[in-house]
């Protein structure tokens, strides 16, 4: 009887160990498979965004791409990228674009785990000045809320997080997505030059490329996005569902005229 009980105990230990190993192998396989899927999604998303930026139009009035950020409490969410990408020749290449010439990248308003590409081909209005960010936020918010444009889902694997909105006493789900732009010369430097506070040749020209009447300006756009290795239907604490960060960047070079 003692030998039988000992054998049963050993078999139970072996079975438990094998179960743990099998579970670990299953989770490792699911993670590896999900990581490959997330990497493929990220490659497609970043290449699409970067190609749009490379083909962008820019002018003194609009630098080709801007980031429209939202603020919730003390948190800033630069999760919307607007690119001037007309389908053909722009209406006003030296001024401001029209809304139907824009390509907008942002999370889906009702499903923030989805990164979408928005266009509004029927809206021929001129966009507001770049410096009027409140109006930009209102216009982009209206487009997202009314579904007035054409929407293409680029991925459904964007990681989301809960953010408390104290002003509305609610908890919001936000995408782990970030766009940033950097201008050289910067907007402040350009304004200082126009106000006579800085000399033309002292502006931060890219690679020192400037002439007597024109200079080269660069708009650098950086993209950061976290994708999950499993769809949103799988719990966040699942061992097979981990966030993976991906990064991309592209630039626009164009002439500033004196």
C-alpha cells in the first residue's frame, strides 16, 4: 500500500510538472506567433504613414504635417497626425490646404485599439491656420464623431490604457500612440526672423542649405506605437499578450521663401 501511494504521488508530481511545461510552451508559442503578427502590422502601418509623409506638400503657411494633441487632466495625448497629401495638384500650393487634401491618422473614436486613416473628399473648406490649435481640435473631433470621411483601419492591435478624466468623472480608454514633429528652422525662429530679431543667415537651416532668397526647411515626424501580441478580446494580464513598442520616422524638406 505504501509503495502504491508513493507511486501515485510521483505520478501526480510528474503529471503536474508536465502540465506546467505544456502550458509554458503553449504561451511561448502564442507569444511568438502574436509577436510576428504585431511586427507585420507595425511594418505595414509605419510604411504607409512614412510614404504619405514623403509625398506630402508643404508651404510657408503649412509645414506638410502637424500633430493635433488632446489634453485630459495633466496628460497630453499627441495621437493625431495630419498630413497635407492632395490627390493631384493642391488648390493653393503656397498657402493653406483644403480639408479634402488631408490624410489623418488617429485612433478610432469608438474603438481606440484601432488605428485608422481618415480622408474627407467632400470637404473643400480651407483649413485653419496652424497656430489655431483649438479650432484644429474642434475640426478633427467633428470629423471623427460624425464619420464624415472615408475610414481605413490599419490595425486593431493598438494597446490601450485607462485614463481618468476628473473633469467628467469618467475613465477613458486611450491608445498607446504618439506622433511628434520638429521643424528646422522652428516656428519661433521663423517668427523672430519676420519680426527682425534674427538674421536670415543665422536661422537653423538644415545642413546649412540656404541662399539669398530661399532656404531649406525640414519637418521631422516621429511615430511611436505599442501593439499587443494578441487581439483586445484577450485579457491584458495574459502571459501571451504583451505590448511591443515600434518606432518610425520620416521627414519633409521644402523651401522657405524670404
